[in-house]
C-alpha cells in the first residue's frame, strides 16, 4: 500500500548501499552493520538516516536436538549450553559475530509469535 515495489538485496550492507544510492527509498538492516559502517566512515549520513529502531527481541538462537543427551551422554545438552554461555575468546565470538551469548526461554519469543499471528504467517 505504501511502496510501488519491494525488493530484497540479499544482505544488510547491500541494502544500506542501495538506500544510500537512492535505488531503495527505505531499507531494514542490522544495527551492527549500521554501527560498523558509520564507524568506518562508509556511510553518507546526509543521504541515509535511521528512522526507526525495533525493540529488542531474541535473535540468533542455538537449538539442539531433543535426543542429544540420549545420543551423546547424559548432560550433553547442558555442557553445550555452558560452553556457549562461557565463551570468552574474542576471535571465536567475532566469527559469529557476537560479543557473547545469554540464556533465554521459549517465553522470550512470545512477542515474535504474537506479531506472526497478527500478520497472518502463524496460525
């Protein structure tokens, strides 16, 4: 209803460049891409501005099969979770890229589920 066409660039940096060039009128990108690109001086902030930031939500979750303990030994799931939560190696964390991981429960995803139901992509 608002735009005559909608596109998909394939990645956040490309979206930023397309908005900056005027190819797209607006785009959605990850804040870490915006922070890095502006910090590195790669953004014409006269051409591109942040107009809205989403509220925080759980993102980039790790999942493990339900039979992991049965298959790899009692407590395996807990050991994997602790390894992720205790990860401090900066080079390893940068490969994700993340500064760390936090525990989260399924309840944290309720806002995402509610929006999915509201827009009709979840029954």
